[in-house]
């Protein structure tokens, strides 16, 4: 289980969704959470440093989830950032694209805190094994 | 956690409603323009987003409706099916259903809607559209994201992943804009506005006191310094007032965005072709205006489409373009917001208006003859008036126009109609920019002082007994050849029924009705903050509220619209 003090970035253009994800994270014990409305905003925040994890939606204006993912992976300082993608059932086809682009895991909405925790744990387990 | 949930749900409702409001005008544009990938995508994402959050919150009916609408939008976006009126209609129905479902959640009324028929309609519409499109997806594979099986060819994968994603990258400017807005509870802003109002009152007091001190202690150094400081405070307070007022202001686009859809929905059944032109949507108005101006404008627009515009055949016969044009504009002119709704239809038939008003007993024969064209035009705004022989489904019940007048009056505004035969009509709504602070004329009547809103005041006159004439039982003043009914303020307010002498007449013009108010003394102009009086029923009193003047006393602010109704009511018996 990752450090509970870790700074996490939640990215979604719908503030209700950000709130819901934030709520789930808080249920799991994380308190250090920041938000971004789209990929561009997220990237600016990430570049300021200190983030240990990112949860991002896929469909957003300005810069969507996939573009954000690629931009992060292409940045020397950010390339190893663990990223969890939030997706809808119908978007599962995008999952392969996302994995190819370097996403660590995905979770389908609506999800419960338990499911989210499993997905998160999986990411950090794999990272530790490296 | 339950409180948290309540907040999350409240936020979900607000955000979803805003999202739906944003896409409403897009539908109409889409229908006219045909396919537009960006718009389709925006609609898709909006419905998709609402579905996602609704799923989390357990609103299954919403999820069902949104999901099926989303499927249609997805295929439209990818060019797999074509747009058609039926498709548009069913998607619009689902947007309406989502709004309805959101409303039920908001009102916690426990009402459930049967979404099954709509869902089935959505599915059928999609099937039909897909069948009509012929071979699905093959030709559009390059554009769309195809359903993919796990063991995929790498070449296809590469094609899919290199496809530009949903929206084009927008420049830095847009990103910076997103960072600079803040969601603030309206109650917090209102509290600051209230406090600012109090500061304005205190400032007025200080200015008043300092001016007196200046007279008494002209050479005192400290008094001079005090004067300077208060002058500075005066300026800053004005700026602060303006600043806070601006916080509550939003672009009127919020109201205008509903009109394209409105016009579309009305014109169809009436067989009218309408071209809608909007301008000045970026004009900012106070939140209360946004909340209250919508209804009156809807009535005016309905009236324009129903009565104002002729049918395409009639128009062709007159040599006009088949489609009528309705232009709606908003502009800030000095201290007011001016909103205009114009149509190029048949214009107001003044003779019919007068005849109807006569028949309904709203005016006398004599008045009908003497009345000016402008005054006749405004008969339309009287309660109970309507010229439609048969009340059409939309208007003609004589309810619409007086709602316009009432709502606009509530905002301390005025509405005017101008019209030309066969050229069209224009409704002009004028609303003051600030609602809580107004310029007034201070007057004394008897022992009491009152604040008269300055905007409707046309002039003030010194009056002697000889100037007052009597016409059909009421006093009147003849000013430059025109006759104005005259009322003593004490009389209208009911504080003193005696016909006492008075010195000054304040000539007032409310929605084209002129009359004079007799008072004992004119005490100068003052900018006041309107404060409501606890326990006062604002709809049945003659007061807009009260204020504390510069010398610390409480003075009532008169509601001239209400007074005019009483005064003029006394005249037209």
C-alpha cells in the first residue's frame, strides 16, 4: 500500500466526478489531493513537482486523457508517474491504446472504494517488483 | 458521510443542469448546419459525463437514458450514421427527460418517471439510422474508433492510437482562463453585498457630518484632514460597490442560449419559418436579472412568432422573405441594460388593439380617440388584454403580456413597444444596472420625508393654487399644453385625506403614464441603498423599502409603479 501522505492529482472536467474520486481516495486514507479540469491544467500542476500518483478521466476538453498520458510519459521528470485511468464500460476499447501508451491500470466507472483500492494496489505492487 | 453525499448530489445537479444548458443551443445549430464534428463531440462528452456521475450516485433511470442517447451521439460523431429530424427529436426528448429527472432529485419529490418508452424510442431510432446508413463503419474506419478484439493486429493498433483524440489542443490562453474562475456560493456574495450597502450608508453619514464640520471649522487642520480622508473613502466605497455588484453579474448569454431551441419548438407547429439573430450575449447583467428576465422574454418571443410573424405564404404575397427574422439584442447603455426583441412581421394593428381594449372595458371611447399611438401600443401590456380571436395554444389568452410588465417592473425596469404596419414590432426592455442602490429625490410631505426614485421623475415644478385645475373629479396640472393628473402625496399614501396646499409638483412618468405628485418641499438628490423592512409585505405596499439617509434618519423609499396603479386607478373609473 503506497504512502498515505503521497500527493495525488485527480483529473476530470466534471467537478462532481472529481469530488467523487476525491471522496473515494479520502475513504482509503489519502488526504493530500489536488485537482485539475483537463489535461493541460494537469500537466502544469504535475510539472510543479511532488506528485506520487494520478487518476485521470479520458474524455476532457483542451487535452484529453490519452494526450495527457503521452505528454507525461514523454517528460523526463514525470515519465515514471503511476497513472490510473478512469473509463466507462463502452470505452474499454481504448484501454489497449492506453496500455500501449503507458498507463499503469484502468478502472471502470462506477466503481466502489474497494475496487479502486485493488487497482491502486496492483499498480504499486508491480512498481515495487521492478 | 451522508452530508458529504448531499453536497455531492447537489453539485451533480447544478453541474449537470449547466451542462445540459450549454448543449441546448448546439442542437439547434446542428440541425441547421448539418454535421459538425466538434459540436457532436461536445454533446457526446456532455451526455457521457452525466452518465458517469449518475452511475456513481445510483441514478439508474438517468444512466439508461443517457447511455442510449450517448450511443446515438457516438455514432453521429464517428460519421457512422447521419443526422435527421427524427434522430434530433428523440435526442432532444432525452435531454428533456434528463432535466426532468434532475429536477425530481433536486426537489426530492420522490417522483419516478417511466423512462422505458423513451429508452425504447432511442434504441429504435439508432437502429433505423444504422440501417439507413447501409454498410456500417467500413468506410469510416479511418475516422472512428472501431470495436477491437483483444488479439489485435499491431498495424490497426498504431492507426487507432495515432488518431487525433477528441478535441484539438487549444492554446495556453484557454487553460489560463479555466484556472481563473472560482465557484462561490451566492449567499456569500450576497452577504458581502449587504455589508457593502451598510458601508455606503455609513459613508453617506460621514460625508454629511464632515460637510457640516467644514462649515463650522473651516480653518481647522484636523477637519481638513478628515475631509480629505472622507473624500478618499467616498471614492473607494463607490469602487467597492461597483466591484461587488460586478461579482454578481453574468453574461446574458445564459438566458439567450435557451432561445434557439424555444424558437425551433414554437415555430414548427405554427408553420412559421423563423430566422433568429442574437447579439450582445456577452453583456453582463445582475444574477437576479438573469433569473427573472427569462420568462418575460419568452412571452415576447412567443408573441412575435405567433402574432407578429406572418406565414410564409402571407410573407411571399407581401414581397417579404419567407422566413421572418427575430432579432434579440442586449446592450449596456450608461446606467441601464437595454434589451430589444424585434420582428419583421406585420406590426401591431392599433385599430384592433383599441377596439379590443374598448370591448374589454379597459378604456373609454373618449380615451380611444384622444390616445396617442404609443399609448395605444402599450394597451397590449394591460392585464387581461388579448387580440387573438381564438386563444392559440401558445398565446392569446391575454396572460402573456402583462406578465412581461409585472416582471420587468419587479426589476425596476420599463418595457416599451414600437411598431410599424407590415414592417414589424420592437419590444424594448430597460433595466437599471444596480438593483440595490438608486438615485432618489428627497421630498417632504407634511412632517414625513420620502425618497422618490429619480429615474421616473421627469421634472419638478413650483405650483401655486391657481395652477391646479379640476377635471372629472380629480385635480390636474396643465403643463405645456398637456394635462397631467395631480395627487397629493399624503392623499395617495392615505396619511391625510384633506386637500391641503402644497408647493411643488414632481412630474413622474411610469411606463408612459404621466402624473404629478404634490409635495411640500424638495430636499435634493441622494443616492440611497434600498434596505428591506422586516415585516413589510413588498407586494401590497407602496414602498420599495427604506434607507438611512446621510443625517442618520430612516426614510421610506416610494414604489412609484405601485403608486401609479393606485393613482391612475382612481382616474379611469
